[in-house]
């Protein structure tokens, strides 16, 4: 449903994204992850026809976003980073207005309005003025307008930005309920957002795609380089220095705020737990804890966007 090949965008001399290539299949919910400034919003704006790229191509539901922009945009429901709402309109008026923009008839608007109001949980706010709604309900209204014309594809840019934990959970549940009937591409830099909502992740850093797979597959690949958590009773500057000298150890990082606790990285396929334990006991540092660390999506994200390393 979404096909991107070699997408590149310059703002003057600044290159925002470079050679971005990926696909999103029908019915998928895919997270587009990256730190602030990585190129997520730029990519989303190109996909929705908001602005052109400098090079490369993009297709939406088989339509070229440049040469067949009108046809492509008919298949898109878009929730921008900042909700595009008219605060003085009532919810029902605003949804009717959006339906007219999509060229829907009055009968189609009435039917669609009832559908999206139920889907987005807006029954009790149907006649409310948008400016009187909470942030959570405004975000629901924004989702409702994106769904009013029953698009094949939803592109959501930071859909839970500024919401409280309860509102975030509600919006996540709503997005999950759309799987299968809609293809959803969700931009975020919040890791629990992606893990709780999406089936696959695409990670972008410095304007380039650095990984693309399911969270489970990415963590499995990175788990080859094992991380051990070690806690000793006699911490000193010598502990990390001497641990780094052990064969098979690739790095030692103190855990912030926890004296005597360290993350110990090992070489690929090297189980160093026994050797590390013996070494700590031999040096009489007082071994209090030693365990392997399971990789989470947050670990993968941190590895790829701060170490600037890729996953094969």
C-alpha cells in the first residue's frame, strides 16, 4: 500500500533525509521510529503530498504521489503532529465539513459521521465545541476526520504527543482496532508507543533507514552481542578498567545512580558470565549480582541511534 524508493529531501544545503526506501503492506500497523530531527515528519509530509521530495519516488495505493497526487491523497487519512482543527466549530460540524472537502454527498457524510463518531468514542462529545474538549478528545476528533472518507491508509505523525497516560492508552487501543481494515503508518520517538501498537518497526536516524523488522527480530539480532549486568560490593575505578581487559569483553559502562553496578558487553556468541564471575571473586570485589540482560526495543533503538550502527 505504501512504497518508497530512494526518497531524498534537501532544505537548501541541509539534507533532511537520504535514500529512504521501505514498503508497508495492506493491513499492517508499522511504527516509523527515530529521535527528534531524524527525518520522520519530513518523510510523512512527502508521503501525504504536503511537499515534494528532492529525489526518489513514493507510491500510495499504487498511485505516484507526485504525478497522481489527487488520486493518491484520496486513499490517505492524515493526522499531523499538531492537530489541524477549527476550535470554534462543533464536533459534528467539523466532521461534516471534512466530508465535504473529500467530495462526499450529504447522505454519505451522515453515514460516515456516525461510523467515525462510534469508532473514535465521540458519542458524548458530538455537539461539543472543539475548543472545549480535552487534548485527548481533540486527538480523537483528528483521528475521526482522518477516517471520515474511509481511507485505505492512515498516516499518523506523533498521534499521542501531549496526552496524559490514560489518553495515550485510549488512543493506542483505537489505533490497534484499525488493524486489518486500514494500513497504518505511525511516526513516533516514544518506544512504548511502538511496542504496544505496531507489528513492525522502521528506524530512521540522521535521515537514513538503519533498521527494518519486527521488534522481536531486531532484538534477536542484537542479542548476539550479550550484555551482562554486574553488581559488586566493593566498587572502585579499577573495576570497569580491569573488566575491559578480559578477553571477550567489548565494553563496560557504569549504571548511572547505582554504585558498583555495570553493564558488561561481550563479543558475539560469547557467554562470559562464568569468566566474569570468577574474575570478580578472584579480585575480592564482592559479587552481589550477575545476570544476562534481555534486549528490549528501547535497547535496539538506543544502539542504532546513538552508536550509529546498523543491523544486517
